[in-house]
C-alpha cells in the first residue's frame, strides 16, 4: 500500500503577525507561528505523507481539494489569538468530516481558553482547576474590584490572553499592585486564583501530553520559584528529575490515567498537553490545558528525549491507524 496523504493545517494569528525565521535565496519565507501545535515537521514516517496548508485571515482564501487527502490534522490551537483561522478550519472540517478523519476538531479547540477549561473540567475527582475568568479592564482599580466581586483571594495570577510561557504573567499579592507594565485599554486578560503548591521547599511542574486519550510524560521542571520555567530551575536538577521520572512511570501514570481519561472525554481532543503539579496523594493541580504546548524541541542532553520519542510514535500510530481504518471502510 502506498503512503496516504495527511494534511496539516496551520494558521496566521488574528493580528496577522508572524515571526520570520528564514528567507532563502529565491524568496521563500519560513515563518514560525505561535498558537499552533507545530507537530508536522517532527512526524516524519513511512506510513503517510505530510502535506501542509497555512490559513490566512482572508475569508476568500481557497481551501484545498480533498479528493487526494486521507486525513487532516488541525495544528491551530489558541482560541484567544486565532479566532479567524479556527473558524475557517472548522468550515473545512464541516465540509469533509463525513469522509475523512479529522484530528483536533477546530470547534473543540475553540473551547480550550483558560476560562472555558475552568468551567469544563469542574467536578472531576482529584482534579483541581483554579477559578479563572476573562476580563477587559481599563484601570488598576477595575481589576481589584473584579477580584473582590468574584470572590478571589490574594494572591491572584494576572496574564494577558493569548500569551504563553510566562510572558505578561504576574502574581498580584495585594491591592497595592498598579499594573504599570500592562496596557489596560480593554484588551483581554485572565485572572486565576493562585494556589500554593510548594513541596519540600520546591515547586514541581509536570508537562503531560495526551494522545488518543493516553497520558505521557513530557518533562518535569523543578524550581524555587512559583512560576517554573527552564531558565529558573534549580542548579543541576537532573538527579531529582530522574527520581520523579521513574516514579511517574511506576506509580503516578497508572494512578492518574482515570483522571486523564475524564479530561479527554470532556475535551474530545485527540492531542493536547497539561501543565500541572501532582502531589503525593495523586491529586492534580492544573496550571494550563491546551494543544499549543511545545514538546519536540529539546535542549542538548535532554534526559526526557525517550519520552519525546514515545509521544512522537503514539501520534504517528494514532493518525495512521485511523486513516487506514477509514480507507478500508470506504473501499
């Protein structure tokens, strides 16, 4: 059987801004998109060909003919920054969904903003998603008024909608915060209840990836600071990372899979990530859930490279099995 064709859909953000990474000698432009799963380049395999289309913000853009397409993977993943292209991708989905497998259906991605995730995932035992609301403030006082009116308790996390990786994220500890670094002009921001999760003097952030309902560990980062990132990890974290990595495989993964299955059933996404903390009693504190999380770019000497390969193989298997099954059923 010759390889079948899987189309990967990417999209321009609503503000039409992209980061150009390279322009070759004949004028071809390579650009990077935020708000995207960005997985196509890493799924090289012999089972299917990887085609690509970039949706722009024009409503008259011609979409591809799908007679020679056997599956579609929607990489557009941020409902805050990509409303236009998610809508276009969903129109495409509606036109072809009866004939072709479609991964990460756009209308379901649209439900993964931080405030909607808070609402969607309430009531799952051993899962805590802190209260989150979206606001459009025009003054510092307005923000503090909302904090009081909505029943938040200081500290509260404040961030601009659509930003990831800790950009424009602060912890508001009391009413003296004046938000000088932010444009309070009616653009969208999130307020999230801060939950203390320090354990043994340190903060741990697990990044989990869910592929076809099954949970995989991407990495664990450890810091003395509440907002954990690669650049502020403790010095030489490898020993602790190896310890928690081993513990995840033997103890944590079997315990949390039922929780993850409930999240998967509610979100109905084929591929997404979860940033969280997991305590000794296997309770999960959610920081973020979406399909935008970077997983394939690896720092030199990444001790989680074997985990990345597991995720990559799981994605290829998921796509290939559904595409083949659909092709057989349609013959």
